[in-house]
C-alpha cells in the first residue's frame, strides 16, 4: 500500500473493552501474507510526502506500529515526510516490531516518550542510507529522555 501526500492526524488506538492495549495510533502495518495468500503484498507500506502527527495509543507505536509479534516481517519505507508529536507507552513516533524500516528525507521528532523503539530498530537501518543520498537524508532527533 502507498500513502501519498496525506495527513494522518489526531487518531487514537485505545484499549478495548477486554483490557487489551491499543497499538498503532496513527498507522498499523501488519504482514498477513502466507503462501497462497489472497493478499500477497500485505505488510508492505510506503509513505511519501506525508505527515503523521498527534496520534496516540496506550501501548506501542503512537504514530506508526510496524508489525506485531508472531507475524511475518513487515516493510516500512517513509520518504520526504514528518512523524511528529505522537504519543505511546513506547515508540511514540515509530515502533518496529519486525521488518526493515527505511527513512529518506524524513523527520522523526518531538514524539513522547521517545521517537523510535526498540532502540536501534529504526536507526541502524537508516545509517547506511546516509552515504547514499546528498543533502540531509534523515533526521531522527532524540526525545527529551535522550533515547533515539
């Protein structure tokens, strides 16, 4: 799926009536693919020229949750976009629970309590791209807590 020139703003993923925690306040990218699946490209998300901001959840991925445990890896690519001012228990901006995450010319900042979790799950995939692009390919700013 591709999200192009869009705003994902002010959404929430609250706990359900059974007490299960909400996740992926703005976007939840899950890979449901299986051999012979009717959804062969499930879990492949590209976000271009968009803003994901002021979304919230009580668990992981205030802005974006990339995958959930027990699923095949999901792929997330974000180009020329902003992931800002989202809130979650962990991974206020992006929580990567499995799969490659690629950020190009994208700002991930001012999320609470942190920008990307688990630590290194987004940033280590980003660093090799720094030499591949001229200019300012990625900005992942530390949150107030100092975590990436």
